[in-house]
C-alpha cells in the first residue's frame, strides 16, 4: 500500500472528483458513510456522541457523520469550533443538511464554552484534517486541550486535529488531539509511522473510501506500507524435487561467553525460515549449549573461549549474518573487519556488529553493496552520531542507505526498510509483546535465511520484517503482551508463512 503526502492526497481527491466523476459533497458523503458503518461496529447506540467540527472539509466530514448517527438513533451533540478560517462550501452545505435533519449545532467561539462531556461519552474529533498547515492556535488550541482533558473515548476523523501528516518537529504537542482511535481515509499517513506520534493517533485503522484507483497507481511515492498483499508474491515456491542444497547454506557469526542464547535463537530462526543448511560460528564456550538446544544446526567452533577471534572459511556459504550476542572484543572487531573485506555473498549485520561499526565509523565505506543492517533506533543513532527522531530520523535513514548502498531496517513498532534507491517500506505487523530480549536475534536469522535462499536483499528485508511481526502477532494470540518471549516468535514462523500464503488459515492452540 502506498503512503502519500497530504499534497498528494489532495491531488488524488481532486482527480477522483474530476474523473469518476463525483461532486466534492458526494465524495464527503461517501467517506463519512463508510466511516459511520465502521463506527457502528464499535460504538453502542446508548453512548452519547459529541462531535467537534472545524469549518473546513474535515469539519464537513464530521457534520455528515453526525447527521448519519442522529438519523440512526444515536444521541448526538454537534459543536462547531470557530477556527478563524473561512467556512468551506462543503461545510456550509452539510451544516444546512444537518439542521434540516433536526440537529442544530452549537458554536464555540471561546474555549470557555466547551460543554460538559462525561467520561462514558464519545468525542468525535473533526476539527482539522490533512489541510492543516500551521499549529492550531486561539480557540481551536483551547478546545483541543479541553478535548484531551475530558477523559472520554476520542475518535479522530482521518487525522487527529493538530497533527501534521508528515513532519511534526515544529508542532505544538499540547495542541494535538490525543485520540483513542483514528479512522484514516484510504491511506495511512506518514506521521502515523513514528513513535513520537503514537500517543496522538491511538490505535489507527485505514478506511477505504474508493478514491480513483488509476490515479493512485499513477502517482509515485517513496513511502509504502507492507501488507500481506505486498509479501505474498515475494515468497518463493518449493518444488517436489528440491533438496536442501537448493535452499542455501546460511552462516551466522554469533555468540560470546554467556550469550549462546542469541546465537541459538538466530540459528533456529534461520532454520524455521527455510534455509537448507545453517552453520553457526561461535566461541568454544557456546558450542555445547548450542548443539544441545538446536541439533539441526551445524557448529563451527572458534578457537577463542569467550569471543569470536578467527574468521571461518566463507567459501561454502550463500549468506552471512553477524552480530547476535557477539560482543565487541578487539579480536571480534578484527574478524568483522575481515568479513567486510572478504565477503562475496549477502550480509546481514545486527547488534554487536553494528556497535563495532559505530566504534570504527571509517569501516562503513567497506560495506559490500546491498548489505542489510538491522539497527534499533539507539544503534542507528550511534552509527550516525545523530540525535534526530521521527521524520528527521527517517530522512537520515534514507540518506544513510543511499550513501552506503545498503538496506537499513530500522526496528520499531512500524519497522522501516530503507532501500538504496530511496524507497521506504513500513511494516504493518507486530505488537508490544515483541519488545523482549532476543526478538532482534530472531529477525537476523530470518533475513539471513531468506538471503541464503536467493531472495534479493530488499525482498529479504521486507519479507523478513513482515513475517517476524506476524509470528509475534500469532504468539500474542496464544500468550499475552507481557508473556511473549523471543522463542515464541521463533516457534510461530511456520504459522506466519502459512497465514501469508493461505487466506483461510487460522491458528488454534
């Protein structure tokens, strides 16, 4: 799924009106009707509804929604927030329709006119939408603060009022609605992908309002949202007479004294993701633990007891992953440097491999093209020396991937995969239960396995993050956010493949 900027969304709206054709008011009616049908699924008719509408088109959406809910039997109050902007023609039209239905809105021209709202009420936020160009001020800012303080369940229409669709580095955080739920039209907004905005969007959901499909296809964007439909065509089919040699030999350089578990999780994930053979090069102290826990993997014992000190022969391998539990000992760092110089197959670098690179930033120029790096934000900041967040951090991720001709997987709630050509893919799967030690080791093993099987680095990274998150979602059905551990993610990789391949597959205990 494409993610567009607010300017591009307005272009698609205009094309839909011109080419379908449909009137602007007709498109507004369609969007609000679709939203109404979805809200009916989650809001009982005995809940009191308070709609706060601005005077632009987002407010017009709110007025249509209020009319539909009123006509369906909900108890609805409507409050028009005088933002200082002119009333749009669609807003005026729908205000007239609302009054003809018997529902007359009250006008708020001073925040002190904010009505009493019960904690069991529902607030519908339709003050500002994608057309917002500067932070709310005056009456609108005051009303937004009152909405946030009301303690009610807040549903935002398209975008939480006050939140920009892309860069919020100059937003007034106190003047953004803190939605409980956001129903966004047609596309996720780029700002929804950033952790700093999670408290504003709440749980968000995309509502398909039927914008012009050919126009959507024709407009290019570097930003994409990874869905099942994205990943399923990437998955390679297996043939009856295939054998283990067809599916590649993955090498993992992982583990150190006390961290054999990281190597075990990564190797187990590589096997579960389908590599024909997996070898782990690890210190001698980790060998017995690894072989006992994972007899399917082969082990290449390093001569070092506590750390990797020697680079193994790389000739047999189709892909190499390095970093899980590796440590940053100087001898280990020397092995990584040799790996960067000598590797002729795809690489995945994670965890301590990235920390070593951070300590030796001049080695970044040695990265083989299309190397996959899988940092969390802290590791990426150490790599780049930045203190940026959200939108600005994304721009640095894109620049880094282009400069070093690598694939950067920045891990998070919506892990982003930045490609050397400037495209970025944000993940749709995963949950907070995956914030646990070893989760990243599993992802490293999965991407290394896909590379060993012949997936292109971009496809391996996109497919890996999606399946990894989906395996975590399946684990959550069985456990809870508090109790999911990395081994649960590992054990549900197979189910993640099946759910991606088959529409009707579901998981039971």
